[in-house]
C-alpha cells in the first residue's frame, strides 16, 4: 500500500453505537504513507466495544507526516480489547508537524496484549506539541492491563521538539507486564519540556523483565516537572537481565514531586550492570513524601558504575512517612563517583523507620567531591531499629 495525501482536513466523527469487532490478518504487508496536510479532527465515541485482533503477518512500514494537527477526542465507552501480534516488523516514522492534542477518556478498560515478533523501529519527531490528557473513567476509570512481549527489539528515537504535557489520571490500575526480549535502545531528546502529572489512582503493578539491554540516552533539554501522586501502590519487580546503560543529561531542571500514597514495593534484581551517567545540569529539586512505605530489595548482581555530576544543586526534601525497609545485596561493585558541584541541601525527616541491610559483596569505591556544601538536616523520627549486617563483607580498600 502506498498513500500520498497533501490536502487539508476538517474531520468530525460522532459514534454512539455498540461494537463487537474481530479481525484476523495473516498476510505480509509493505506500507508507505506520506501525509502533508493540516488536520483539525474531533472525535466523540460513546459506544461499548469488544475488540479482538490477531495479526500474524510480516510488516515493512514507513510513515512520513508533515502536517499540523489539532485533535480532540472524547471517548466514554467501555472497552474489552485483546490483541495478538506475532509478525516481524520494520517500522520507520518521521513526523515533523506541530500538534495540539486533547484526549478525554471516561470508560472502563480491560486490555490484553501479546506481541511475540521481532522489531526494528526508528522514529524521528521534530514537531512542537501541546498535549492534555484527562482519564477519569469509572469513578473514573478502572483499568486492567496485561502485556506479554517476547520479541527482540532494536529501537532508535530522536525527539527534538518542545513539549507542554499535562496528564490527569484518576482511575485505578491493575497492570502486569512480562518482557523477555533483548533490546538495543538509543534515545536522543533535545527539547524543552514542561510536564505536569496528577495521578490519584490506586495501582497494583507487577513487572517481570528477563531480557538483556543496551541502552544509550542523551537528553539536553531544560525541564520543569511537577508530579503529584496520591494513590496507594503495590509494586513488584523482577529483573534478571544484564544491562549496559549510558546516560548523558546536560539540561537544567526544576522538579517538584509530592507523593502522599502508601507503597508496598518488592524488587528482585539479579543481573549484571555496567552503568555510566554524566549529569552536568543545574537542579532545583523539592520533594514532599508523606506516605507509609514497606520496601524490600534483593540485588545479587555485579555492578560497574561510574557517575560524573558537575551541576549545582538546591535540594529540599520533606519526608513524614513511616518506613520499613529491608535490603539484601550480594553483588560485587566497582563504583567511581566524581561530584564537583555546589550544593545547598535541606532535609526534614519526621518519620519512624525500621531498616535492615545485609551486604556481602566486595566493593571498590572511589569518590571525588570538590563542591561546597550547605547541609541542614532535622530528624525527628525514631531510628532505633536500624540494623546493618556486613560481617561477611570482604573490603577491597
């Protein structure tokens, strides 16, 4: 299929009917789409949907979209969606248009996604975006999402545009993700960002990731980020894959985070890691955390970590929640940290803590710190149950 469309579009769609849709597609596809027209799109969909899609064909897809867009979508219907996709994909997308997007979704969702195909994906997006998303279905909208992805991936993303993003999500979530594929990921993001996220929903999240990863991220944009999260969380992560990660972040940041929810977190990580991080940006960070937490970490992997941080920092942290934390770490470490920035740090911690740490790994640690510091700490909580067990440690320095 080849499609070339150069026309302007004004599209209004209103659909209030119930739908039962089933699609089975087992053919190979070569698709090319070029769309250079301006668009004004409004969609209102109020119907109940039951959708099932099975796609077993190979795909080669190329899309070029250079048009400006103003899109508004209102979707108030319930959805049951199941998708099975077992085909190989080679996808290239180039999108250079400005976008103003608003989405309102008030429906309940049950989504199951299974994807077992190999992917080679390249995305280039150079357009400005103003995005607003409001999702308040079933109390606003409950979500049950299951994702199984077993395919290898080679992904490259280049995003050079400014963004103003606002997301409001008031629904409960039950999310399960299983990802067993190898990944080679490269991301370059050079755009300024203003991001606001408000999330009042409860979450139950389980993630199992057993694939090897090679990840490189370069982010040179300024950021203003505000996050408010007042929902309870039960989170479990199991990650057994090897990782090679490199991150370069040179942008200024103003970050405000308010987290008022209770959390139960369990993390099991048994993979080897090589991590290099270079961060040269100035930071103003404010964090307020008033939730109770029960956290358990088991980390049995070897680590080679290098961190270079040359930015000035003003950090304020207020933590008023009770915590029960347990950490078990059996891995060897080679860590090098260079920090040459001036810091002004203020910490107020009024919560009770029960902390247990078991660490049996060898360590080679080098730290170079050349920055001036003004630090103020006020601890008004009980910390009498702090237990550190390191008797089995063999120190290399």
